[in-house]
């Protein structure tokens, strides 16, 4: 019969092994973690992880061993270095570009309205598209729709 200490140690090893296994890609499947995969390689890697943890290695040491043996692609979260900087920074760059385009278009639209207003003051005739834009911008919004019970609340 196992003591409480041995049971807790086994549960700790199991929890650490599962945590690491969720972050390691199956080299055979490619799209699954070794925790979710039933491939022979995944089973062996799970056993290797548990053996390394039982040997007293830290999580970082286990990840380093896996990366050394199978390459960086085995990890779901690659390190941030010069080679992966574009991968990590691309969402920020795309979002920044989108905000920049939006701001430029907004500024351009406002600038065009100001130019159209100046042209009106100067007496320069507007094109039909400019007239439509000016009417669209200068027409007040319709009053809010009143509900049927609002008529009786006066």
C-alpha cells in the first residue's frame, strides 16, 4: 500500500507530465499534442517525459531535451529570437497597418469635406458626387423612433 506522500508525488509527476505533453507536438500527427495523440511516437514521448520528471529534471530541462532531440518544431510555442521575430510580430504589424489605413481614410474624408466647404464659400461649383457627400454629412439624423406607449406618456 502506497503512503500519502508517494501518492502526492505520483500525482505531481502526472500533472507536470500532462502539462508538458499538452505543449509538445506529435511528430507523427503534426496537428495534435502528444497528450491527445495515440501514435506510437506520442506514447513513447509521454513515457520519456515522465521518466525525465521522475529523474528530477525541471520542466525547462525536459523542454530543452525534447527540443535538442526533435528540433524546435516539436514545441507549440517557439522561442522568441531573430528567426521567429517576424512570426511573433506579424499580428502587431498587420493590426498597426489596418489602424493606419483606417486613420488615413478618415483623415482624407474629413479633409475632402473641408475642401468642399471652402470651395462652396469661394463659389466653386460642386460635382454631383460632392453634392451628395455634403448633403449626407449636413443632413441631420432622423429623430429617434418613439414606441407606441411613448405617445401616451406625455
